[in-house]
C-alpha cells in the first residue's frame, strides 16, 4: 500500500466525525471579539502599528496561544478514539502494512487538519475585514501574499508541536492523561516565550513567531526576535525524536 | 449510593491522579513565580493573598477549567465507549441520578484541586510575606468564592459531555468555550456570567455588592443547568 493511499484511508475514517463543524465554530468565535472591539485598533497607533496590522496580529495571536494548539489536541483525540472504538486498531494491525507508516499517515492527516484550521481562520479573517471596514469606515485590508506568508511561517513553526501531541496520543494509553497533559502543556507557553529557553518548548513556537512579528510591525514595541541558530536544530531534533518514538510505540499496547 | 458507584467507575480512568497531578502543577505556578520574581511582588502594597492571586490566578484557573472539561469528557466517555450507557438506561433508576452522581464526583475532585492551590498560596504568603491574622480568613473566603464560581462550569461541561456520544465533540466544544471565556473582558458583568468565564473571576477586585450578585447568578445558573439536563434526558428518552 502506498503511503498516499494510507493517508487517504486515514482521511476517510474521520470523514463523518463532524470535526469540521467544531473547527468552523472555533474560527467564527475567534473573530467575533475582534470584530466587536475593532475600534480599539485605532488606539494602537500610539504603539506605532497601523490599525489593519493590529487587527491581523491580535486575532492570530489569540489563535496561536490557545485555540490552535488546543484544537490540535482535540484532533489527536479524534484520531485515537475512532481507532479504538470497536477495536478498529486491531483490524489495522493485521494488515500487511508497517505500523510506522500508519503512524506517519496519521501525522500527515493531523498536519492537514492544522492547515485546514489556518485556512478557515484566514477565510474568517477576510470576512471580518469586510464587516469591520464597513463598520469603521477604514480600509483594514491586507494583501493576501503578506497574510499567507505570515501564517505559513506560523504553521511551519507549529510542526514540532504537532509531533509532540502525536507522541502524547500514541504513547499514553489513558485518554485523561494524554489529553490533560496536552492541554496543560499549552498554558505555560505565555510564560515560556519570555524566557531564554523558549526554543526548547514546542508548544510556544507559533505564539513566539507571531509575537516577534508583532514587535516587527509595531515600531514602539520590542519583542524577542526569532534566531534560527539554537531554534532550528532543536525544533528538528524534537520533531524527529517525537515521531520516531511514536512510530515505535504505535500499536504496541494492542499487540501485547 | 450513586456517588460511590460513579467513583468506582472512574477509578481506573486515572481521573484522580490526573487531578492530583494538575493540582500540583497549578500549585507550583505561584511558587515558581515567587521564586523567580519575588522582589517585584513583595514591594507591592496589597494583601499577600490578593497579590499572589492577581499574579497567578489566570493561569491556575485556566488549568482548573481545562481539567474540569477533560474530566467531564472522560466520565461520559466511559459510558459511551462500549455502550455501557444502554445498560444504565435499563436499570430501574433515573438517568439524571447518574448525572448528579458524576457531578458530585467532579465537584469533589475539583475541591481537591482548590485545596492544593489554597495550600500553595498559603505557603507562599507565609514564606515571602510573613504570617498575619487576616490570612486565614481571606484565604477561606477566596476558597468558597472559587468553589461557588466553579459549579456552573462543572455542570455545563458535564451537560455537553452527556449529550455527545463522541469524546472529541464534547472536548472540542469545551475547548472552544474555554477559549471564548478567555476573550471575555473581566469588567463586563453580563458577559462574565458565561459559566466558563466565571472561574477566571477574582473576589479581590470586586465590591461586596457585586460578589453577592455573582453568588446569586452562580446559584441560579447551577439550578438552571441541572433542570435543563433533567429535561434534555427526559426528551431524549422519548426519541430513542
């Protein structure tokens, strides 16, 4: 079985999960406060940031700090639970397919979901821009190229985090621990981005990237900037180690 | 009876260790914060408890509410996962009894969380600010306040969990609700009445009058959500 068709199979399994509704709900709820408080963005000019940039950054900061990591935890729950209910995983394990490939296919689906969530948020962002521009009589539009470049960076920085959540979901069999640990690990990221060791904490990456972008766009705000040297090797190492362990552990508990 | 039964059910789900672990994690928040930045806080001119809660309660309450959501999801997940709920429904007992049994268990473990956090705040106050007579009273007052403010969230997360057959749906709704709660401005009284936003409130910032209003609202929400659950369960039975 080719890897692509395996990804297709994993994708089909969650077709009827109604997860898209939840992701859509998240994207809608993300932008409602921004639309209601759009006027506050004009006050941010004192910090040297234009209202349209402020609107963009504030919305996606809220997403990067909690909503996005938490929905990724929910997706890992979805993937493990659909497999475990009715012992679906046992049927997968009798197939002549390597478990590492299965695990990687699941990871690819998780990554696809993360892209979908970002796309949904960008879609909602442009819808809310239309609303806000009409309501405030000011053009909040930002060129899509800029928006996609920033969001693409944020997404890329979140891959180690996805690998870590995959590791939690695969290796910790008790759902309350894997979910609880995943969600609890998101909370300290606010503190971690202000320390020197932020590059060792994958849950803080997307939030760090968007915060450093905020510092770039706002002339009067200083934020720590991305330095690739300790970060990139650490992030790559975390991703590889997490994926290797989860590929190794995948299906171990069922094969006892 | 129902409480003991529900407790037995969750015994092997790891709910208690998860809450203990989460409680330790939340209790470490003020300790670490003080250990690294004690000078910044000891210079402030306010009561130790309000300084400590002001600096750390956002994170601690976030952990609490996430644990409550996960706990509620797990408690109903074990019923739905292997269709145990069908067997429960054939018993000569109301389905709502199970709901209230689960509520009692979740409240008990939440009390455990709050006790651990209060002990940590107490320890930090004594160590960094010195002992004082008002400390006990203030801490006790805050404890009851936080407990009361948690009740609607406990009930609402159990209500969503009881309605969703799949854990990721209830967890997803819970996560989105917690996120929405973090976006609600703390000064807006009506919006903060949203059950998931209540646990983020702190009594230190509020006047007695406002606290009384909150207490009434919490009690009303608790009763309303319970009634709603009983009603939903009854209606659902007709259509099954």
